[in-house]
C-alpha cells in the first residue's frame, strides 16, 4: 500500500475476525518497531509476539481496557526497563510511542488492524510472558483483521480541527 | 512510495540541502501527526511549522543537540501541555512519540529527511514561537532534503540484534 494510504487507513481496531495473521507478516510488523528511532539509539524496548490463545486470554485481564486482546489474532507486548530517573522514563515512553506507531502503520499496510491497551496488573502480565521483575510490560497492542470493515483511508478522522492543531510560525 | 519502503528509508537526517520543502508537503507531513492515535483520543499536542530562517537559527540554540535546526528547510515544534500528574505526563509523551513517528514516516515518503532534538531552554523556545507559559516545547523535528544521499531503504540499520529484541510467546 502507498504510505499515505496506510497512514490514513490506520485506525484503532478492537474487534477482529478469527483469521490468523501470517507469521511472516507478524515478523515484518515487528521489524518496523525494531527499526524505529530512539534517543541516542538506545532502543530501550523488547517486543514479545503472542499468538497462544491462553496467553491472549490471560493478557486480556491485566487492564480494564485490554478486553480486545482475548479476541485478537495476536498481541505484541511492549516491554521497557524500569527507570530510576524521571526524565529518562519520559524519553523512554516517547520512544515506545515511536515504535508503537511504526508497528501500527506497518500493520495497516498489510490490512491488519491494531488497538492499544495499557497494563495495570504488572505482576500478572510479567508472569504470563516470563518478563523479569526489573522490566515493565508498558503496553499491549492487539492485532488482527477488522471484524467490521477493511482498513481504508479515512476522510474525516475524529480529531481536533486541523487549523487549531497545526500552526504556522507562531502559536 | 510503498509503506514498507518508507519505513525502511526513514533515518535520522541532520544535514540538509538548501532546497525548501513545498508547503503542500509540509502540510501533508503535519496531517500525519494530526491523524496519529492518542490515549482516549486526547490529542495533547500542537505542531508549529517553522520555515523562517531567523526563527530556525534561534531554535538551533535551545539545546546542545539542536544545531541541525539552523540548516533545516523547516522545523516542526511539538508542543505539549504541562501536566500535574506523572502518569498523565508519561502517557502524553508516549503519544507525542506516536505523532513524531507519523510525521517522520510521512516525510520519508516524500523524500524528506527528519532529525529530532530535545529542548533545554524552554523560556527561549516559548519566546521564539509565542508558546504560552503553561505549555512546553517538548521536541523539535528538523526537516529537509538530505545533504549526503537520498532516502533509500536501509538493509542493515544500526540496531540491537533482531532476535534479541523480538521474542516469541515468552521473554
């Protein structure tokens, strides 16, 4: 798909068909995250690709906004080291955001919908995934083919007015 | 450009030709940021497109890593509200990361290179851009055509080994 089409077609998808996403596609989507930029190229991230139904069901309970993970074809767990320093944590999360969008636009390019979730119950998420205690499962990303309608460029996304968000030269 | 090519072609570019980026292209690149997802669709961001040479020269002094802004065809200032709450700030920066990558991949699609900078001197950045005191200029993104070589898909980006970053099912 053309880049501009993928950017406009990406939308949050939280209801998926049962069709699995081919492993080669999951690998490519993960590669987009792996290629994302980070401050000082630190790459303070690890991505765990989850397709096991029991794990997905377990992960769907780690946050009130994670229910869609139970019905996803796959999920990516985005893992981050714990930081002592507030500024480093802030930059770390900014970088996770960069990797997340890379994953999402690469998925959209393949017709795969994505939907975020935070993680509330760290202990349970770590246990399901075998993540060490000095790391957090910062976010989950559900992936799958949209149950409602295929991804197509959206003409009017639900956003603040463009001219209010994008300014020229000055606030 | 195909999405997968743009994802692989995006790289940090901090040295630019003097050629201006057409205004329609800057608008499209900004639209990619405007379309980015955010927690609860909060869109806690404003983007200021800067092409004035005096402003770019001024902005290049607000952080030791901002020197490339002086020679950029344009810069985007990514502005964020100040937060009282640590968790809200963390999510806000995660969302800024999502918007930043959207901007960067949309730029790469048009052959435009991008390079981040943090902002140290908030007072000066706010003054140059007329940003109110209850907002921060979180990041600058320099934009322009690469001085060294055009953007092409990179075969071996400088990253941690793929199999170390991307795991299957378990840590």
